[in-house]
C-alpha cells in the first residue's frame, strides 16, 4: 500500500471520531525499519482518539499496521498519537 493510501486510510478512520477535524495533522517520517505516521489533533480530541483504556487507539493501530506489505524487505508501519496533555 502506498504512503498516500495509508495517510488517506488514517484520515478516513480518524475524522469521524473528532469534534475538530480541521485540526487533524498527519506527519509521515521514515526511519530505519519503520514508516511512522504521527497524528496530531486538537487537545480536546486526544481522549476521543485514544478511547477508554486505549481501545480506540489499539483498533486504529491494528488496522493501519495491518496494511504493511508482507515482503521481506518492506518497512513496517507504525501509528503514533501525539498526546499534548503531558
């Protein structure tokens, strides 16, 4: 799956969860073994994105990280949520 497709997938999964979708920002970084996608949202939406006991974040990670290619030389995909509360 191409990087733009993964970002589109993240947007389509995250936007319905947010009260302020216009504040959504996704940054993609390549480092060594991983393609990292860092999600920034409004401070009021962080809790909605993480969910109780992290269930929403875990589900998002499962879907997004499952899109990676199974080829031996492909980089793994990581989804990170930037928590501004701490």
